[in-house]
C-alpha cells in the first residue's frame, strides 16, 4: 500500500474528483434524456400509442422509486397505483424531516439511477469481464479522476465490444437487447401529478432538484460529511473502495447513455418509416430481421471470422439502404394545397400555425 | 346486414368489434410456444450445453415437453382456466405423434422449431378468427352482442334492464386506447365468480408407517365477468364507447320528476276507477263488471254489445232513480263528493326551477369528471 502524502490535494482534491465525475456523467445523461424527449415529442401526433408506452415505462420506474423511498424510510405503502398517465404512491405513515427528504430524493433521483442500475446488473451477466475498477495511481485530484475515467473506459470498451459482436441468435443476448431498449425508453423522470402540463423539459427537472436541495441545506452538508468520512476511512483501509462506489454510479449513467443512444436508433427508424407509403412501411422492419437471419444462414454454409459483426453490419446496411430507397421512391402522399402553406402563414402573420385560407 | 336485426324505431349508434390486441392473453400462449421452440433449438444446436443434448436424442423433446406442460399448469392456475393446460398437452401429444409417425427422431430439435412455429401461426390465426367473429351493435334501444366461430351466440341487453356497468382497461388497453365494458343486467347476467383451488400432498414414511399430508385452499369471489361475446370486449375507442353507453343507459333511467308524474297518474286513475264504480252503482245498484275500457275491448263482441245495451238502459233509467234519493244514493253522492275533493287536492309535484337547474348541473359535472 502506497503512503498517503499529507497535502490538500490528497485529502480534498482526491475525494472531490469522482464526485465531479459522477455529476458530469449524470448531466450528460440528462442531456441525452432531453434529446430523447424532443425526438418523442415529434412522433407523438403519429405514434400516440408508442409515446404512451414510453411514458408508462417512465412512470412505472418513477413510481417504483417513490415506493422504494417509502420502504427505505419505513413509512409503509398504503396505496400503489400505476396508469399510463400517472403513478400514485401513498405512505401508511406520513413521516417528516429527514425521512420525508430521503423519500423525496428517491422520487427525484431514482429514475436516473435505479432503472439504469438494473440494466447494469443484467449487463454483468453478458459482459462480466468489463467490470474492472482501475486503481488510482496517486492520491491526487488528477489521479482519482484518471482512476474513475479508467474504470469507465474499461467498461465502455467491453460494452461496445459486446454490442458489436451481439449474437441475435442467442436468446440471452436478444433478451438483453430488449431489456436495454425497454429501460432506455423509460430512463427519465416523469411528471407524476394528475393535472396536465404542456412542457416538461430538463429545466423543469433541474428546478425541482434545485428546490429540493436548497430546501434543506443542512442535509446536504451532512451528506458531504458522511461521504468525506467514508473517503477518509477508505483511504486508510482500501483506497479503491471509495473510487469503486463512485465508479459504479458513473457506470450507471454511462449505461443509461448507451441505452438512450440505442433507443434513438429505434425512434429514427420509426420516424423514417413515417415518410414511406402505408403499404411499404413494414418493409424496413422486415428487412431488419430478414437480412440478419439470411446473413447468419449464409455464414453457416460459408463460415468466416466475426460472423456476428458482419451479420450486424449487413442488417444495418441493408435496412438503411432499403429505407432510403423507399423514402425516395415510395414516399407517402403529401398534403396538397392550391397555394403554398408557407405563403399563407406569412400573409397571416402567424408562422407557427397553418391556417386555411377563407377567400 | 345489421339492419335486419333492428326493431321498429331502432337506430344504430355504433358498430364495434374487439381491438386486435384485446385478445393478447390468448395470443401470448402462441408467443410462448414459438419462443420456447426457438430457445430449445438454440440450446441443442448453438449453446454451450450442446454436449448435454448430444447424449440422448430424446432430451430436447423431454425438456420441451416438460417446460411446456409446467407452464401450462401454472398458466391454468393463474388464469383459472384448465383449457390452457389441455391445449399445451394437445400440442405436446401432437408433436410426439408426428415424430413417431414420420420417423423424425434424428433431428428432433429442428422438428420442434418448425412444429412450434407452425403451431403458433395456427394459434394466431384461430385467435384472429375468433376475434373477427365478435360484433357489438349499440343502438338507441339496446346493445346486441354477437360472437362465436362455430356456435353463434347472441345476447341483447335493453338499457332499462342494465343495473350496473363494469369497465376495465389494462395496461395494453391504456396504451392503445381500448377497454372492456360489461353491462350487468338486473337478473345478474354479467356477474360471475372466480374460484381457485390449490392443493399439495406429501407422503412420508417407510413400509410400517405412512403419513399423508394434504393442504389446500379455495376462494370464491363475485365479480363482473362474462365471455367476450357477452360483453363489449376490447372496444376502441374505449372512453368514447363508455361515455356513449353511460349516456344511453342514463337516458333510460326515470328521474325523480318522472317517478312523481307516474305516481300522480296512478292516483288519478284510481280515483277515476272508484268514481266510475260509484256512478255505476248509482245507476244500476251494482258495480260494473269491467272498469277499464281497455279490458272491455278485449272481450267478445257479443259481450260488448250487451254492455253497450246495459249502458244505454242505465242512462235512460238514471233520472227516474235520482228523483227518489234513497239513503244508498245519498251515501254514494257523499262518497263522490269526497273523491272529487281528493282529486282536487292531489296535485302533481311540478319540479321547481331550482331543482331542474341542480339536475342539469349535476349531469354537467358528471360529464366533466368523465
């Protein structure tokens, strides 16, 4: 065990680095969630059921997190209800003070970390060797940050390698893909009050979190104190422990980001098929599955290396080409008007909404 | 075609059929068969456990059949429907039969994959056929339910006979906007009971002493439950249909004002009957044979003639008897006066303007809540 130098960098900087890393990745996750929300909002008018489904997953996780908060604080759960529009959890005992604050923290932060944490647990089954925690070389801010980044890099490397070689003939891999897509569509905090609100964006979530944190500054100081005590203890017992705990939180955010990125592909495919004529819409989806199956069957008779990766590339490539060709030659009918809508809108002075001309 | 079943003055409000995803529970049975067939094929051909299955050609069939039947038992217990188990048993037996008949023992895993896919496709088609056999007609007078592939079933519920409306929407229904509406009739049609029973036994001991333990439990619960052809199963758009059904049922429910009006009319008819009897008594000295004109019309034409003659004679004879004023006639006149007084005092309770406003408001509130 290396000797610990007695300086500020070792006792403050090294403790701060992984926290900043987690916050940075969480913010990255928040940005990706925001992007997904915007992509979904553009789909809503055509794919109401799909959006309702994603909303349901989000509410499901949020409600579970809320219930978990009440369970942890031993408030008990009197009522638990989940619908597509809202979730409701009522405690048996209305606790105040720190318990109320903790249960509310679960409600606000849980949707970011708990579903993604479950995906991370599942990913251990398929990519077990990717969970390597890099020890920090030095007890400094930079050293801790490098250790934190190293752990995340190893995991990302393993995860991406797994995705590149995913075997879609393996039920376990297919199951994992479904799970990651399922969770990816729901890794987001939802608006859970019954009333309807038009815009729920990143700022809305951040405002809630800020008000929650500012409400009880003493608790924040207490948490910082506990974290610091944990750092000091781990510094003398096992310096890697502190880094590992925060690395796990970073891995959760990273898993969420990867899941969100995969869901973008699904959303983009759905949006692209909207441009295609009704009868031809299913062709890209058939190509997606059919091309992979054909490629795998082909490689059974003509074996070669990296069969899974090549099959995946064939699948993605053929789907993209077919979709582009269909968009070009089988485009859906457009709304035709005698005059261009743009001119009408400009003439009305309302650029945002289209209006039928009465003259 | 639906116009043939309509009554006089009946109009179709809505023609419905179940949503394609509303029979997902039945389709899930086929989905499981197809998924399990693929998994068994993968396990025997491509997984790390290929060596285990290479030991005996019957292993894939045993695994496939055991899991299929186990899932069948669990699903039957959960859904309280033993037909699921027998369905899976049939699939299993069919598979074994085909293997022995066609001698496909050499590549059982591939056979199981193809067989599972074929059975599942068949299952999907049957469920779709069953779904398409359903037809619900909501008219202004009643709801007509039709269904059944081989045996055609039909149910008609008049709105005034509907005592209760049960509505349910699952998660899939909430996402895709469909749901089930069960109109429970006054006779209790539409109510059923869920009954489940689970039991287990264990035998402990050797030749000398044997103990047999048995444990079980049952539960019966009265719930709104009906076959899919006796309810509005998985109708889309759920909210609109529910609103429509509730509106038409509500329009067939008599309000307080209607009830009071009926009561008033009954009292008036009673008084008039009594007065008619008294008049008849006054004229003839005995009560009329038939008081209600309607019933008189149903009698034979000969009797009618007799009655008309009697009436004519009584009309002619009346002035002579009035002149005498015997004590009986005085009594009758007294009773007549009392009845007239009663008729004047009984007044229809006309609804106050405030009450009408309140009713309107309450109806408006209900709509807003809905």
